[in-house]
């Protein structure tokens, strides 16, 4: 039987990995575009990156979409689409 602490450790690993991915995405966007996106505005659904930000900022980011996706790919993240 699985103990609760083992189950909680498993969730901690999953959530910790997600936090690292979002931090990496923040850094790439900040470096390439110059826009600081908070962690609350970034969601990852499968291989799609969803940005919940104002349209003017989203347009600036999407103009450099290919460079962002390439940089994320080079750093080991499997993100294929941005919205």
C-alpha cells in the first residue's frame, strides 16, 4: 500500500518540474522580447504554450514566436505552439 508521504512526494516532483519549465519560459521571453510575463499568466497544455496577457503584449511576443520556440527547443522544452 502506498503511503501518503510517497504520494505527496510524487506530486511535489511533478509540480516542481512545472515551475522550472515556467521559469525557463519567462526567462526566454524576457531575454528575446523584453516583456516580463508573470507565472500566473503562463499555462502549458501538452505541447502548447498559452499566454493569458494583454493583446498588445501578446502581439509583441507572437512577432518573435519562431525565435522563442527555437530557443525553448534548444533548452530542452517540447513546446510546439504558442497562443
